[in-house]
């Protein structure tokens, strides 16, 4: 079935989220932990605070708050789409990657200072040292071969240190980050499983809109609108996010970013896993498209064969119908000639072969044989002879 109906009962949900972590409960319901938290919020189900399960693992038993009074519905019913396509298990190399990146000894550490930077990072630092261009958000840009970084001057040192740690870690893992041409653009790509993944580090910007001038307000009042140059101004926030550029648009996917409780520096191992997982996903997607293309091509070939057979059958039928009509014409001519011969013989006696009527009878019967598909007779006048 493409859709599955799930009931979220308030009391049961309360017991579940205090018995197991939300991520575990969410997997059992087939949804994300974020979606389950929203449902708990709608049903006024309290959730364990941060550090609760660490205390449980340490042998402590922190108290759970009682289920509060609530006047809303006792349950929420949701439908979710379930794909008919079976989910492929993760390949062994991706499982091994997750295990490796989770080990304390594999942690990617970002240095406090940019010492002995990777050549690509050093080239990027030189390219941004005196930027000659800026984008629409007033951030420095460069056309030189450099890392794909879009940050303010204030955040650039930190961005370079993050990318230096990432590039060196990817090199050590056999997943080098290189500047290359991709889709007609200069991209900074990791190539894995035959898939080129473009990596970008950007800074979130806040946007403010200026007040229209008196002249602009008059034009808006008079015409309903007007062009406002430099309408928006952008301000760096210092919040960075690192991700993979999407296949079809330039939006970031598989993002790790600064948050309330984390910094990108703490998420680089997670990002490496995301890079490999995205390479696996894109490879599978490509293989799926290729299989679908082959299936469509095979279906098209079968349709063409059926159509060719159909057309041949139609032509054969037309030929049969034409031969049947010609046979009937030939038989009608023979019957007419026989009737004419009988009438003339009865009225005038025998007919000489050299007489005008005798010659007509011979001509008519020859034409009947020429028309008849069952008789192989040539007519030098009516047959097309390409050799002449």
C-alpha cells in the first residue's frame, strides 16, 4: 500500500519517549525524530531533557515528570507515503566509514592557527587576500582556482582553518578535494564512487530593507511602485554552514552548520560520512536511471517491433484484398466473354479466330489472365518494364 495510517496515542507516546530515546521511538513509527517531537508538542507530551539518557547510562534514575493535564485530542492520526521500492541496505564501506568516523582517534581537529596549510587552502588565502570582486551579498569572490568559500572577511580565517582540516582529512581518507570543472562551472569537488560532489562553505547573512526616500515614496504613491536601487543590505552573522551542492540547483544538501550547541569544527567527521553517503545515493540514483532508461528503450523497441509487425500484417491484408478484387474482376471478365461468345455463336454460327470478334475474345481472355493473381501472364503494353 502506498499510504500507511499511524495513530499516535498520547499516553502510549508518553510511556515510549521516557522508556527509550526519541530517535529510537521515531524509527519504530517510521518517521524522523524531529517529526515525532512536533507530535509530542501537539499532544503536550513532555520529552526527556538534554543529558537524560547519559544519566541513565551512568546508572542514575532521574525522575520523569508526570503527564500534564491536557484538554486536546487524546491521539493524532497521520498518513504517510510508503514507497513500494525496497530500501537497499547500506554498502559495507559506508558502514565501515560510520564506524571509523565515530572512533575518538579518528576525530578531525581544527587548528587554532593556520600553520602549514594545504596547498589548495594556501592558494585560496592568496586569492581572497585582495579580492577584486564581490557578489550580490557584498561578499568577496574570486575567479582564481580556489576553494568554494562564500564568507565575510571577518569569518575568512576561521573558514580557511575549517577547510584546511577537512581537505587534509579527506586526503588521508583517499577522498581528495580538488578544484575542477563541473557543469560548466569551477567547483571544489570530492570524487568518490565515480560521483563528483561539489563542496561549499558559506556564511549566513541577515538582510535589512532600507526605507524609501521621499522621492521614491512619491513615485510609489503616484505609480503604485518604483525601482529601489540598493533596496536590501546584507550583514554577516558569523554562522557558517558546510554542505554539498545539489545536482540541479545550487542549494546546499547534507549540511552541517553552526548551532546553539555545536560548531562546524565538531561536525567534520559527520560531514565526511555524509559525503560518502551522498556519493552512494547519487550512484544508486544514476544506476536506477540507467536501468529505467534501458527498460524504456526496451519497451520502445518492443513497441516498434509490434508496430512493424502490425504494418506488415496490414500490408499483407491489403494485398490479399487487392488480389481478391482482381480475381473477381478476372472471373467477371471471363464470364462476360463466355456469355458474349455464346450469344454470337448462337446468332451467327462459329467464330473464326482471325475475325474481329475472335481477336477481341482472345484479347479479353488475355486481359482476364493478366488481372488474375492466380495466373502468371505478362502484358507488354500495361506491364512496367524498367529494362526498356
